[in-house]
């Protein structure tokens, strides 16, 4: 099992560092794996002049899975669009055909009170957002800024083919089948033809999953319902743009985005795994970052790319124990708990493993 | 002052009915106004075969302001796209050039506990969302569903001209100036060129408002920050699509969307005023709907279209008093309060006026 490790920018190296310790411990335990470092994002711009250099492209093409820290930072804000760190992220998704982004929003009971929502609204929250990741307005052509009749005009194209929609719908139905059997598809069919097709194709795909209960919701209502009663949802499937917005909203309901991993998969279970939080340049290098989302991303990697469900569960249990023991990085700290740094909470996970 | 009243569908006639009582009371008090009823949405389809009939078009063109209840209902779900009630809404916005949608998200202290968020997060919440309403992917061409290379493809066009952006930016800066002087512009400039232009033009417009503090936020982060710490915002300005999503999310933070009015204005202060909630067909005709958002929409009408700030404040105070007196419709009911119906809470507002 060859794993490319792209630490990225900001706190990236610190959090992937702790995840690598876990992987190496599993290796001495007998798991066969190889780690190969590579550059993506701002650090790649610094070193090679572009956010997704050819050498990284080759590395991730050959790897069986990719672990990513986080990319970006104010240092790179002034760069032209095509050199910005996030372009590296968009390029790697497209290059590896990672069309299925799985983003769980889980509230750990130990962290219930860090949410800004009332405990009864979010306790035991467990939503899975399935976001399409290689289509939609993110990649649609034509796009650009042009001068027309004397003024600037900016434009982008939202576009989905029937094949792109049914492909992600299958992933979502299968995920729902393994969970509570409920799938909510989110669109804006009352205004956008593109998402009318989305609704039609998801509805057609549903025929193959009579055991899954499908519902549809408009995106504005979904943004409301996530606040009103998030526990009504099991699995949500939506396009790239709406998924970007709703998955961030859903993760913030937990109050602890330092705890949330994500997976981006192709159709062969090759995947890129990363925490959903950003590169947090303000705390980079200070041993303050929370590495648990990255460690939980490894659990997802073992589950989805390497079919090692048992080890995935072991990692997840170790993280739960660390929380139960009261260890907290500052982002999830509450009075009465043990405030620790990045390395020390990594130690605690290792000890529990 | 000629006011077109489009009651619409579902609870529409009941809630506009209460608002009309207020208007008529103000008339006997000396305010010069005329009310003219008209059809929009599903009831217009039933009566005239289309959601925005020519006779309604003429009525609203001649009126100085429009009061709208709500449109839509399951009865109309099977209609072809161009006949659906919400097409009437989109058409009237475009026809009257109502490009500036003002949506306050206010939490009344009396209703603090109906929010799903913790009281300290939302108490005294007072955000104004300024949403562009006649451009963006809502109206962009080309759009449609086509067959290409043997499969269906759905597409829409997100598009903004520099003129459209600066026009709404001015409205937002001016609103911020009258409030706490802070404006947050929301875009997705790291992915969409269209919103890169949005950010550029808003930044250029800011030069004319040195007294307003402008910030920028990506839409995914904005969806998060509204949950994490909504009180950080004063005025938010954004495009039609992002505004649709974020304004609904923001209003649900208050927990009482039955209380929230909205205004959609052209560049001459002609406007359409409506509650932000829907037509609630399940409770239609049962004297259960909350008419306060519609009554507060009249206050906005008097403020923006008729420059009657004093009367607007009188209406708003009357509504506040009704809450303080403990009157509640069932959507905002809590134990210990007086549960009343649509008409009775309308009586209470009238009595306080
Ligand atoms: C950085 C950005 C391009 C990216 C996206 O919009 O997809 C991020 O917000 C995400 O959700 O992974
Ligand atoms: C009904 C629909 C077309 C409309 C919109 O998307 O603008 C509604 O959601 C709104 O926000 O007024």
C-alpha cells in the first residue's frame, strides 16, 4: 500500500506528522505500507513554481491513496489565479478523477457542549454529506471575465451530464444502504435546469435501491433545515457548489471542525484523505493544531481504499478514548479538561492504539 | 399611494388579510392609500392559466408598491416549469427590476428561546442580508437540458456585469452606513471568475464609502460563520444564488421565520414586500398562520417606498408589544404564553397601534 503524503501549508506538516506516526506504528504492527512525501499548494509554488507540479502528479498517480494536510495561506493571496494553492487542490481532484467527496458531520458526545446549537438539537448528530467533486460550476466552460459593450462581465457555467449525476447518486445510495437507509438529494430545480436534470437522474437511479428512502429538498430549505433540525438527515447528496456550502455549514453544527475527516474517491476506491479544516497559518509551527481530523482521515483511508475496516475502527476508538480521557487541543478545550498540544494528543492516540 | 395586494396561495390570503386591516386602519387615521387586489402564483394559474398574467403585470406596473403573501403549493408541483407559481415570482422581480432584496434576520428578545442556537450566540441578533435579485445564475443564458453525445446534459450560466454589481453594492454600503457601518461581501472568488469580478467591483465601490468597513468572505466560510458566530455580521451583500441560501440559513438562526419580513426594491424605491416564509398549505384556511412577518413587511413598505419612517416604527412597536403581552401563534408558541390564531394576533396588533 503506497501512500503519498502531501503535508501542504500552515499547520499541514504538524498534523500529517502525527498521522504518519500512527501509520508507522501500524506498519511495525505488520501492516504493509510505504509513505512517500510530496508537495502540493503554497509549498509547491515556493519550491517548484506551481501548486501541483509534475513530480507530484506522477507521485499521486502511482500511489494507492493520498494523505493531505491543508493548503493555502495569506502569503499566497497575491498570486495570479492559476498559481494559487487551492488550484493545486482542484487540479489533483480532476487529475485523479476523485468525484465522490464523503464528508461526515459527527458530534462526539464528549464534545457536545462546544457546539453553538442547543444540546438536544445536535446530540448524537451523524450526517454524511456526499458531494460531487469533479463537475458543476467548478469546472464548467465557458468561464472568465471579459469586456462586453464597454463593461466587464464575469461568467461561469454550471453543468452536469447524466453520467456524472448517476455515478455520484450510486455512491450516495450505497452509503445510505449501509447507514440508516435515508437519502436526501439537494438541488434548486425550481430555478436551475441543471439541477432539474440532477433531480430527474437521482430519481431514476433510486429504482435500483428500493431499500433506500429517497427525498428531495431545495438548497435554500436545506440550509435552513440543517439549522432547524439537523438530525432529520442521514445521507445528503448534492452537487459540487451546493455541497461546498452545505458541508461546511453541517460541519460547523458540531462546533468542532478540528475533529472532522473527509475522503475524496475515484471509482476504484483510490482516494485522497484530508481534514476538512484549513491550514490555520496563525497557529502554524506552534504545536497547537488539532491533528485528530487528520488521524481520523487515515481511518477513512484504511476503510475505503484498503478495506481494513477493523484497523479503521481501532483508530476511531483510540480517538474516542483520548477524548474520554479529557485530552483537548485548544480548539476544543473546555474548563476542567487537559489542554495539550499537537504532539501530546498524538502521543495519547498512539498510547490508546 | 397605490398598493397592489397579491395574496397568493396557501396561507397568503389570511396573512395579507391581517396586513390589509392595518393599512385600512392607517387610512382612517389619515394616510392616503389605495389597495388593489391581484393574482400571482398558483391562484393565477387556476384563474388565468399562468402564474403572472398580463392583468397582474399591468396592476403592479402602475402600483407604487406591492404586498405579496406567498405563492406555491403541492397542487402545482406537477405543472410544467413555466407554469409553476415560483415563475410568477421570478417574472415579477424581473419585470419591475427589483434588484435589491433586503432581508433582515432579527431575533426578538421575547423569542430568544425558540432559536435552536444557544441564547448567548443569538441574543440581540440583527443582521441585514442584501441579496442581488435580478441577475446571476437565476436569469443567465444559455440554460437548459439537452442531449449531447447520447446523454442528457443540464446547464445554467452564472453571470454578472460590472454595472449590476456596483448597483447592489451601493445599496449595501448605504444600508451599512445607516447601521453599524460594517459590510461583509460574500463570494467564491477562489473558484469562480464571476465572483472574482464581484469582489473586484465591490472593492472599487468601497472607495466612495470610506466610513464603512468592508470585508470579504468565501461563501463556504460564510455558511460556517453564520452558525459559529452570527453576531460578527452587520450587513452582508451577495449575489442572487448565494443570497438565496445564506439568507434562509440566517433567518433560521432566529428560530422564528414567521416573524421576518423582506423588501425587494428597484432604483426608484418602488418595492415588493413579502414575508420570507412560504405558503404553508398544510395550515391554510385554519386561522393558524402567523401574520406578523406580513405586517412587518408593511412597515418596510412604509419606510422604503413611502418614506413614512414614523408610521413604520409605530407598526414595529405594536408588534413588539404584542409579543411582550404574551400573544403567540403556534409557530412561536411556548408554554406559559397565550396561544392565539391569525385573526386574534391581528386584533392585538391593531389594538396596540
Ligand atoms: C479551497 C477550495 C477550492 C475548496 C472547494 O471549494 O472545493 C474547499 O473549500 C473545499 O471544500 O475543499
Ligand atoms: C421560490 C424561489 C424561486 C425563490 C428564490 O429562489 O429566489 C425563493 O426561494 C426566495 O428566496 O424568494
